C-alpha cells in the first residue's frame, strides 16, 4: 500500500498515470452528460409547479455539487501537502482551483437565470446565493494568492492555509437552506429519508452528476500534468515525454 | 418540435442555461488541454537545454 502510494507520488509516474487515465474519464463523461441532457430535456416529465423551467436544475444542481466537492478536494489536497510536505498534493490542489471556479461561475449564472422566472429576480442577497458567491471569491483568492508568489513552495504553503480556512464556508453553503429561511428551495435528493423527487425526474439528474464528476476527473488529469511539468526541474525524464501523450 | 423549443414559455431561460453550461465545459476542457500542450513544449525545451549544458 505504502509502496503504491510512494510510487504514485513520484512526478514521472503520476504524470504518466494521469495521461493514461484521462480518456477513461473523458469519454464516459461525454456519454453520461449526453444521456443526462437527453433525459432531462426530453424524457423527464414537466414539473406541475415549475413547468419546464425546472429543467435548468439538470445543469444547475450538478454544477453546484461539483463547486462544493471540488473545494473540499482542493482543501484536502492542500492539507495533505502542508502536513506531509507532499508536492503532488499541492499540485492537485492548485489544479482543482480553476475547475472549481468555473463550476461556481456556472452555478451562479444558471441559478440567476433560474431565479428570474421563478422568484422574479436575477439576484437576491439570500444566504445560499451569498455563500456561493463567497465560494467563488475563495477560489479566485486562492488562485490570486498563488500567482503572487514567484517561489512555488511559498505559494503552496500560503495558498494551502487559505484553502483550509475557507473550507468552513462549505457547510454554510450546503446547509444555508436548512439553517435560514431562504428564498432558495430546500434539498430534494440528499435528504436522509426518501428523496422528494420522482424517479422519472431523478435519474437524469444522477446520470448528469456522475457525468460531471467524471468530467472533473478528466480535466483534472490534464491540469495536474501541467502542474507537474511546471514544477519539475529534473531533465532526465522530461526529455522522454511524448508531445502526443 | 416548436413546443419543445418553447418549453412552456421558459425556452429562453432553459436553453441559455444549457448552452452556457456546455460552452463553459468545452472551454474548460479545451483550455486545460492547451495549457498542457504548452507546458510539454516548454518542458522539452528545458530538458534539451539542460542536457545540452551537461555534455
């Protein structure tokens, strides 16, 4: 187990493994997102209250889930990097940030477009919306902080602390609709009791979520490879890499 | 077909959300791919200079 862990944390091995794994994440992600889109737009029945506007949730909910999941992954990577001084974990955290930031932008934009017909406003300083906006600022702050250091090690350490401290915002986003009387609707699928959404509407959402998770993994493979190359100064294996991989 | 595009009057909202999502997903994947390509070129150039100075 430790040997495997040690092997994976070696830059050349991680670089090659990520390259090999990428197509196995990417193409299933494309397929699942296509099926989820078809299911959500065509097969799922119309909602009796929200009519066809509820179909926006097929892209809004997976984006929102991923915006939080990616942040937690980034903070865990940053913490591992900080505690065990593992460079690859810092590279993972750094690679997470732009992907998570894009998911957060998508969440805010699609939520806003959904809010206009449903609530009559594009934006409201509601706890869920405000905490999601703070999440975007945390991602942007993390990236800006990294960019402000020339030295990678110092950038790793400083940004890791920001990522770990910022994780406190994640449960606030997640439970804001339960803790406060929010304009945003409550949870439908993550309730401990049975989900309050019919199976015919639920399955495209789950397929879409899985598709988004695999998409994140695929983009992560490319981004972590870039991060590894940016940090690697040892020429011996760099000269062997193939531009096509 | 027209009903499908109309989406009970919510067409512009639904379609703009889906188009925006796909645009962002495609851009994100493409940008990560491009950055990797650039980093590979840079790393190979660096490796060549280092091996050149070693010999």
